[in-house]
């Protein structure tokens, strides 16, 4: 399974990414082994994720989420977990 996720950083900003191992990726972010963006904004907490069948679907969804405004991302986060099927 592949995941597209959003974390909330300590400064209140949102970061979107994709991974094959969600639990490990969040732990990596909080150990400052994640993205450069999150390293300076620790700790992060998982606020949203979607499941995808393929890496390509997860990456595509990440790109689409990154195109959203902050308000749209917050609305998405408010909806909680969402499973996406191909």
C-alpha cells in the first residue's frame, strides 16, 4: 500500500508527502530524517492520509494536494482519513 499524507508542523504549517510506510515516515520526520522543510519545524503530527494502490497514484495525489490553497488543505484535513481506490 502507498500513502499520501499531510502533517502539521509545530509552527502550524502543513507539509504533504507520500510514502510506502506511513508509521516509519512520520517517525523519520520527527527524528529530523525527513524532508528539509520539516526538520526546522519539529515535531510534526499526522493529520490526514489517503491510501493508494500504486506509487504513481500516491505521487499524483500529493501533487494535486500541493496545488490546493491552505484553506482547501485544512478543509481536506477536517474530513479525516480517506481511502482512494483505483
